[in-house]
C-alpha cells in the first residue's frame, strides 16, 4: 500500500571537489525530482546512490610479526553499503604476515563483491628478536 509521502534526501556528489549537495525527492521509492547538481554527473551519481548506495571502506587488518600489529586498509572501490557489515566481519578474521607493502592486496573478493582490499601503508617485519642494535 502506498502512503504517497514525498521524501527528500541530500546526497553529496563526490565526482569533483565542488561536492554539490544534490537533493533527491522520491515517492514510493521512485525519484520524482533531482536538484542542486551543477552538472549531469551529479544526476547520474544521485540516481546510483539512491538505488545502490556504496562506500569506500577504510579499516585495519591484524599483522603477524610486524613492527605494528595493525595495517590500515581500504576497499579498492566503493562497495554496497549493505555489504559493509559482512566485509568488516571477514576482515576481522584476516591475519597478514609482515612485511606488508602499501598497495598489497589483502583479499581479492571482499564480501563477494569482486572488489579488492588493499593496504594503505607499509608495515616492516619486526626484527627486534634478530637485531639487537
Ligand atoms: S554535480 Fe558536477 S559539479 Fe557538482 S560535485 Fe558532482 S561532478 Fe562536481
């Protein structure tokens, strides 16, 4: 049953540094009006974000034998927002062996999205047991 309520969401377009606040009006899950964009890319972005919101996921993964115990990582591309919980759970179970280099692929298909998770900094091997100087 429809309640005919008109909803308005504001979506920040991330396609360029202007960051337009694009307003999307909808009724019964269908877009009825888009305003606030300064170019057509904002329309496409708002439509996609309305239908299938996605985010880059930045987080950390545990490191074994590293100078730090955690390495910062992020998804190589935005993933659907509804996959973020599953992705966090999957990453919580991963332990990578040092050394880790920035850009290393930590996992290739996070939460069955087909998207890689990559390290965003390098973590050297902990040589404290071998190097006493
Ligand atoms: S709508 Fe166009 S001008 Fe505005 S942030 Fe998006 S790409 Fe940039």
